[in-house]
């Protein structure tokens, strides 16, 4: 039997990667690709729960971060697609981002005279759902997180495209109203983060082990 050539090896590798990328509607999406539907997008991300809980830089803050972004090490999920690609994909579905969070929202977080850090993210409602291996149903992001303050989640498509080249963080979904996020949580502001109002942690026993690829669905609900 002859040994496999480079082209054949590439084909086999591609087929192997596509096994987990099958969506519930029979579509496929290879790593680094966004699937678009009428009101939602879907992409691959890797679980990174330990660092999210205990990272030295901003633990419990970044839910989904592009793996090539500056804050990917602290993200609960490290996405295979860039934050700008996610923004443009949501816009392609007709969503219009709120774009209401300037950099002062973050930079003034410890300044009691600044009102910017008290601003909640605005924009269309977005459900953040997870497709986990071995589960038929989609799981809301809120189901895998502990929120001691109990305000919960109101995720909004904030956009904040102007801040991407400033921070280069790669942030896709943040758990606060962050000027770096594409989707943020209107229930908590940056001031809340600075004042340690809540401290998000991973709920044990739900997510698969770190390093496991899963699928993320961002669904527009309005």
C-alpha cells in the first residue's frame, strides 16, 4: 500500500475536523468559520474555564474572546473567529449595534466624578447559547455561570467597532457593559466591575474539560 501524499493527508485532516462541526440543521462549519442563519450565527470555541476563574488579569470578566486577541488567555471560551468577524456577521443579519460605550467607560472606572463607567451597553437583544458535545439542546451561557449578586444577564449587541484597534483585546462577549465587547451584559456596568459588585465563576460539572471544542450560537431575539 502506498503512503498517503500531502494532499490526501490534508483531506483526511479536514474530514476529521468537520465531525464535530455538524450543526443541528445538517450544516457544516470548519474551524475558523461562521455559520449564518436567518437570526443567528454559530462558530467554534475552546473551553478555558480554569483561566477564566483564576487568571491574574481580570478573572470572571471575559466570556468569549477571539484566540488571537490580547485577552484570549482570560476568556472562558476562546473563539476560532475574530471579534470583528462576529460583529460583521451580526450586522449582515440586519442587526444594528448600540455603539454607546466610549473608552472612557473603562478608563474612568475609578473616577467618582465620571459618569461614563455607569453606562449600560445598548443594542439589540442577543441570546448566547452553547452547543456542548453529547447534548441535544442548546445551553444558555447563564446556565454555566455563578452570579453571586443575582442580577443576571441581559446581553446586547453593543458593537463598539471603533474600539477594536485601540484595545486589540479580541473580546466578543463580556459579562459587563464593556467598551471592548461586541456583545455585553446590560445588567452590570464597568463601575460594578470596579466595585466588585459580583464575581462571575464557572458552575462546576456543566462544561466539558478545558481544551474541548464546543459551538457558540449568538441569536438575535428582536
